[in-house]
C-alpha cells in the first residue's frame, strides 16, 4: 500500500545523506545526494523508481543499478510516470 498525501510529509533518509536535488512526479519522488546517489520512492507501476521492477515503496530506496555501473547521479527530473537522471562515469 502506498500512501498518497496532498501535503508535505517528513521522510526518514539515512542520517549521513546530504540531498543536493529533488524532483516529484505525479506519484513518485526522487532525490540526488551530494555523494552522487539516487534515491526514489512512491508509486512504481511503470518502473519509474529505477529498481528493475514495478514495485511501489513508501521508503526511500537507493537505485543500486547506478552504483553497480559506477555512475554518479548529478541531477534528476521526474515526469508524470518517468524519471530522468543525468549521470557521469
């Protein structure tokens, strides 16, 4: 079950993360950290969370594919059912 809220809500991220960018889609959110990691959460029916499946999540999860490929996330932009990430090697 994914809670869709019309108001801002606090979210628990790992304590040592510093967020440098954030973007919201119609039902999902993504953040880029100063360390070049991408975290996503929300509705994932079309794979827009980037975790290799269509699962939804109420908890922020790191996109492991970028880490495995040695890619550094610089910017993120969410569309209604998509997520675009600017990465560097």
